[in-house]
C-alpha cells in the first residue's frame, strides 16, 4: 500500500512538472523526451537519447540520423566484448516493433554525434533529423542536460 501511494505521488509529481523536452509525432511513431548529455569542451563526440513508440501495425526502422551540430550521427548499441563494454553502429538500423517502443538511453542504444562542431552546452538544444524506413524524416530538438546526467532533469 505504501509503495503504491509513493508511486502515485511520484506520478503526480511527474505529471505536474513542466516538460522541457517535447514529444513528436510522425505517422504511427511517437518520439518522446529527446535529450543529449552536455560535453566537455574538447570532447569529439556526444550521446543523444530518446524514446520511440510505434502505435502502428507494422514495424519500422530508424535507419539514419544527422545534425548540423556534428559531422556524423550514428545509431549505436552497447555490447559486452568479454569483460569490456564496446559500442558499435546498429546494422541495418534500429527496429521499432509494431505496438512496441524502444528507448535510447545511457548504457544502451544511443545516437552518437561524432565530429562535434562545438561542445554541447547544458540548457541549449541540438537539432537532429531522424530518418525512418517507412515513416520518413522528422526534425527533433535534443535538450542538453548536465555532464553526468543519466536522464532528463525534469
Ligand atoms: Cu556510441
């Protein structure tokens, strides 16, 4: 009972909190809370995160991404290689299953912005174009959170 009440009050808090990051709709896809982690001045790359929900009856794939803030944007996955965590580009794009959702979050799938043209500064936003195999293109704004942020601050 106590935990239910706690969960409910947390939920109320979340609902009441102002949201900085937006939600976007593209066909049957919904993109929630796009954000990026601030980078140190000399960092060559930065990570972008968001959640993609597919309310449609057919799966789709995130096949490409780009941003004016970076030379290249790739969709990466984290994989254990023995005892070492490595990341690499997702082959053939990231599947968004019909009726399902995929989270790009620290420690897992992420957008890797490589060849940054400048540091990502907290409180700013980074425009990114996402390209889906079926749904097409959409421009989203990643809100930049603090250096060590593991999730959006709001
Ligand atoms: Cu990466």
